[in-house]
């Protein structure tokens, strides 16, 4: 990408989109374009068309999506499949119609089959049954990947798709009921420290293993691949390292400086025992994660404190 190229980041306020914007700005890209949800409804085909025709966009990072946790996904599957299909169709089709040079589509490792072999290789996609609770979301995201590949095949476009592992970073969701484990633990240990609670409750047995990628690393990988990868096949983005939920809880406890105990509530679900992606292809393409979990947790704690001070707590 040329430094003055016009780059549209769809979903610039989210965990992924905001990280891509920070990274592009830090690298000196000066011609970025964004629209908030209120300014441009990506489910409106005509408005998306007018936007693309007016702006003459060179590169697109498609990080806009309707996302949510297990409860949201299983309660509103119609909205998840409809909105995601519309966003993808409109952005990809207008990118093609207005001659966008290259587009990067954000998939997710949660759209791999439920019983995919670990570490998950890119070839596992569509190799088995999906997880029932997010099937509608997964089908929509898989369709986005297939759209990119189909446009490349029929129209000679350059649309690439990536599969990020579990993410964390600034603008994360800290809500107890809908957040993922890492932000949930940051909040739980912080509140326990402030309230001098004797222990913190961590869900499940603590034995499941997970991999965590900082959103700034993901953004760096996306921009790297935009510049250096032009293949039709999807690319996993992860760190290639995993740890147990117990080990994660110990690390969060230490970063926050909490001195009480950790209790595991095994009446809560563990979920899948292991979830890690194979990053052989990403490494072969020349990119590796930079932010260690220890560094990332420190940054996340700082971000969490900043979030609190902004809302005046
Ligand atoms: P998953 O990776 O899709 O299973 O999603 P999560 O990030 O929500 O959960 C990962 C693991 O962390 C599961 O084994 C949870 O039981 C465990 N966990 C422990 N404490 C918490 C918590 O406070 N919130 C969440 N979301 N998960 C927790």
C-alpha cells in the first residue's frame, strides 16, 4: 500500500478495526476513510454504493460485522446471518464495482468445525460440523470468504481472508455476562482487589487451554499480509502458544496485584478443551506475533483503568 493510498477501514470503532487504524496511522498512512454506523448503514446496498463511488477507495479492511457471545448468537441467529451476509455482500461487491485494488476480509477461528484437529490448520475449514450455537454467524463468515475467493476466480480481484484466534486489547468488552475470559478476569481481579475480597471465582475447572492474540499484533499482521500476501487461501493469525485458564488467572492476578485466592466454579462450563491455530503458514509468509501475553496483559490492565477513568468511576 502506498502511503497516500485511500484506505477504508470498515468497523473502525471495534476491537479489530480500531487496532488497524492505530497501526496504519502509526505507519504514516494519511488517507484513511471511516464511517460510523450512524453515518453509513452497511446493510443498505445503495448507500454503500454511493459511498464507494464518491470516495474512490484503493484498499479495504473489512472488519465490520455483527458479533456477540454465545448468548447473543443463539438468541438472534436470524439477525447474525442476515446482517453479516449483507455487510459482506455490499462491501465486497462495491469494492469490485469501483475497482478497489485489494481487500482484506476478517474471518474468525470460531467458524472452523467444532471438532477440528488441533492446532487448527487452514485446511480444516468446511471439514466438519459447525458449533450449533454460532452456526448462523459461521455460515455468514464462511460465505464472506467464499465470496472473496469467487470474485478472485471470476473477476481477477485481489481479496484475501484471515482467521484470527482469540483476541484481546483496547476497546474490548468488559461486561461480565457477554465478555470473553481475559477481559472478564481483568475486571474480576481488579474489583476483588478494590473490595478486598478473599477470593475470585473463575468459571470452569481451569484446565481448558486457550491462545490469546493482542489486537495490535492482529492489526500488524493484517497490514503485513495486505502488503505481502496475494493468495486465494485463508491465513490463520495467532501466536502458536497456549496456556490453561488457571495459568491465565494466575498471570492476571499478578499483573493486577491481587493477593487473595482463586476459586474454580466447576458448575460453569469449560467449553472446548483446547483451541489453538496452526501458524506455520503465517510464519512462512514472514510474520510472527510480537506482544507477549505478559506485556499484553500489562497494557490491557492500563487500558481497563483508562476506560474506568473516562466513565468517571
Ligand atoms: P471460548 O474460548 O469460546 O470458550 O470463550 P470464553 O473466553 O468465554 O471462555 C474460555 C474459558 O474461560 C472457558 O473454559 C470458561 O469457562 C473460562 N472462564 C473462566 N472464568 C471466566 C469468566 O469470568 N468469563 C468467561 N467468559 N469465561 C471464563
